[in-house]
C-alpha cells in the first residue's frame, strides 16, 4: 500500500498541495481566490524555472550550487547595462543574460567534465567566485528601480491572456524541458548517464559530456532567471537570491528527483517547487513569522530525502562483470 | 561508481609519495606567504599582531580537523556553520536566563554534539547521501536559530565567559590557539596512530571491503559525525565568547572555508587519502593569506573570490599534473 503510493509520488504530492491550499482556504477564504492562486504561481515561476535546470543537473549525477550566484551575476550585469545604456533593447538584454548564464554554466561543466572534479566542489567554488565578481562590478552599490528603464521593468509584468509574462516563461520552460527530457536523444541520455554510467559507456554515451551539457542548460536557465528576478524585484545588489540555491535543490528533492542521478520527472519538479511556493505564500497568511521559512524548508528537505531514497531503492546489477574485470586488470598493468 | 572503485588500485601506489610532496609544497607556500606578508606590511611581524592573526582561523581550523577525517571516510558535513549558529543561539538564550559559564560551555558542546549525532543518524541509519542530508540540516539548524532569535541579537554573556575567546594562556599565546595546537596533536595521533584512524582510511578506500573485514562502518561514521558536531560546538563556544554576541547569521558561509581548508590540505574529496599534517598546514596557510589580505585592506567578499578560486585551482592542479605526467610516460 505504502509502496504503491510512493510509486505515484507525483499524484501524492499534487494531492498534498491541494489539501494544503484547501485547508488554508477554509480558514482564509481569500487565499483560494483565483487571482491569489495566479499570484502564487507567478511568485513561484522563477523557482520552477531554476528547479527544472537543477533537475537536469541532478539527473546526470551532478549538483549545481552556483545557480543563485549565476542568477545574481547575470542579473547585475544586465541591470548595469540598462542603467548606463538605456537604449539597449530589452530582448537583447534577455538574450545577453541567458548567454552569460550559459558561459558560467559551461565553466562549471568543463571543470566537472574535463578535470573530473566533483560537481559539489566546483559549484561551491564558483558560487563564491561569481558572487564576488558582482561586488567587483558594482562596487557594492545597488541598482535601484528608478535607475532601470520602464521596458526593462515592465516585461515580466505584461499580461497575456490574464497571466503575466513571468508565468508564461515558466510554462514555456516547463513544456520545453519536458519535451527535451522525454523525446530528444540528449534528454534520454541524461537519464542513462546518471542512472548507470557503466551502461551508458557501453551504449556509446559519454556521461561526462552529458554532465557538461546539463550544466550549460542549468546555467542558461539561471541567467534567464537573472533578468526575470532583477526586473521583478526591481533592485540589483550583491546579495540578490543569496541562499536561493538551497530552495532550488529542496524543490527538486521534494519533487522526487534523486540526488543519486538518473531518476525524476518534470511533473515532480513542478510540484516540488509549487509545494514550497504555497508554503512561502501561506506562512504570512496564517500568521506565522517568515523566520520559520528556513527551518521548514530544511525539515521538508530531510523528510523528502528520507521518503525518496527509501522509495526508489533498486539494486543495480553488473551484467558485464567480465568486461569490467578485464578493464581493471588492464588498469593495474599499465 | 564502479569505475571509480576499479581505478583505485592503479592510482594508490604513488599517492603516499605525492602526499609527502604535497605537504612539502604547502609548507613552502606557507613560508613564502609569511615572508611576503612580513615585507608587505611593517606591522606583520609584531608578536601581538601575529597572535591576532591566529584568531581569524583557529575556530574554523578546529572544525577542519574532524572534517578531514569525515571526508577521508567518504562523508561530508555541510551543516557545521549552522551548527555553530544554533549552538551559539542556545548558549545565548541560556545566558540570558542566568546560566553560568561552566554550564554554558557544556550546553554549547552538547548542542553541537546533538546536531552532529542527528546528521550521523540520518546518514548512517537510512543510508542517505550525506551531502543532501547536511544541506537539509544546514537550513534546519540555522532556521531554528532564526525562529528563536528573529532579527534580535543576544549579548548578555557572563564576564567570565569571555575568557575562552579572548583570554591568554601565556604571554601572547591565546587560549584559542593553545587549544588548537593541543587538538592538532590529538587528531594527528588519532588519525595516524590508532585503530580508529586506520579504520577511517579503510572505510574511505572501500566501504564494502572494510565492512567485510569486520569494521562496523555505520557506527564508525556515526562517531565521526558526532565528533564533527562536537568540534563545531567547541568552535561555537570560542566564537561566541570572542564576539560576545549572537545573531542568526553568525558564521555564515564557514562550511565553504572549512571544506576548502580540508581539500587544500591534500585530502581527496572522494575519500580514502589525506593526512592530518597537510590539513593543519593548510589551515595556517589560509589564515595567513586572509590575514595578509586584510592588512592590505582587501574587502571580505573579494577574499571569497580568492578562497573559491583557491579551492578549484588546488583540486585541479594535481589532476592536471598527473595528466601531463601520464602523457610524458606514454
């Protein structure tokens, strides 16, 4: 019974979110008004996009702790450009932010792929490097909303069919990533590379290269969110999104994406992010101090990991034992 | 995973020699930094200044010692900085309630130990990845500190409590530094001269083989987690006593500095090798570098770029040199 429920973890998680919304709604009816729900989704959009990027890295057995710093740095760069050269069109800035994110992701990816340094070490290092560069560029000063152009600030707020562009961005990225992971060759290779590197090797998939590609993608999405974040909150400073990488990892872990690589679904990732989004929005409504937020997400991460890693414990079987042994002998000889 | 394990026999033949070289190299760099600092600033060689210099790294270095053992045994604890924050918060609240110094120290150490035990139990009982669990407890522990304190600060510590972080044992030798020297000796002995230390290496090289040779891997790792927690509690006592106040943001980001020191000391981040002497030298090196930079008025956030870059460069250097050596052999 318990096992069966765990198999449908996305459905279970969706149910939990629904129950949470309803139970809060029964106490505070305005919480379930449709525009408040749209507001919650809009609030969570950036988390959803980042979690999708993190998910791809986790699938290939990596982890990207530099996402928030990457977001802050690309955001700061476009904010500074917008401040000093107001004539640069917003779409160009959006592309620039995405490109900058891609470069930062590629640096992470190259270090992991080419030098074989564990992803957590690389991204812990680049996290503080990227964050420090923001200080060097901005000199520690802020870029405030009155220094940003109206176009720059307006884009994520523009309504299309009743939804802000920010929400549409999240939906678009969700669909793209979902298609990419389910139907493209590279996307499927992510699962293979993370699930069983030996098997991936024998099927001609370069697991390291897949990690590189996933880091590039997560970097791209982080850069993209860099613009969205700065323009949504209308301020850029050194500590933008400080510690947000933990929320992103938490969203993935809650959504059932294994940190051991190779398993997890886009729907889970979406629900994981929404779960945190609903909690963050509900705390002030039910009168709990926002200081509780950090401890709650920590507890939720621990519980989610406990449930997950027990839920999908499957034994790997080494079917090409002879080949592996032969390789080992070769390695000892050389 | 399998391929990593299979590759190891080939690599381990020269690891010992490489480590010897690594420690020599570290020592040379440390001395060089010392000399450069002495020339760069006329105030550097003053005995009281040097004594001051030790303050900004001894608390971290005290956590580095057990962390090195934990990483050698293939685990990691990213929650140490949050453990410091929680332990400091509870000490602060107890002090505000009128608890006296000896009991405060016991409370500080106890909270640290409990945090470490909880990490250890979660990781070993349920077979979970220590990185993810300690990322979770990292925000849990600091989160509790936030719940208890909000945006307040606690600073009603008894006067005698200040001695741990500000007192001197003999001349310019501070209590903190003397304690670090003593603990260093204890940990060198523990890792290199006892069964416990040998088991740590055995587990790090191959947990399965270690288990088959009769080592209770889970209990051993639990003990290591508890030790890291206890030392984080001790660091919290020293730091709180030195600062004389507690905020929820205390020791923010220290886990990065601690892991950097361990890796800089030549410990393989994937476990199985490393030496305590290297780690101790690395702690001195980092301390000297940051102190030298602060004498030159380099802001803290720029130092974090340097620390981050050092972490990556130091790990990639041996990998790159090994690759070049291999190419030469081929």
